[in-house]
């Protein structure tokens, strides 16, 4: 592998890693919002 190929691979990996992190971050926030919405539902049919 040449230096140029290595540099390109590293750049691609960093972009992939950043995209993955952003995706996980967005999901975390969505999950918390879902839990908040479910916990504030007063008409839920689930018994507590």
C-alpha cells in the first residue's frame, strides 16, 4: 500500500467514524425523547 492509498483509507475511515458517531448520537436523543413521551402518557394501558 502506498502512502497515498494509506492516507485515502485513513480519511475514509475518519469520515465513516464521524458518520457513525453522529448517527448514534441522534439515536440516543431520539430514544430519550421516546422514553419521555411514553412516561408522560397518562392514558397508557400498561399497569404500573
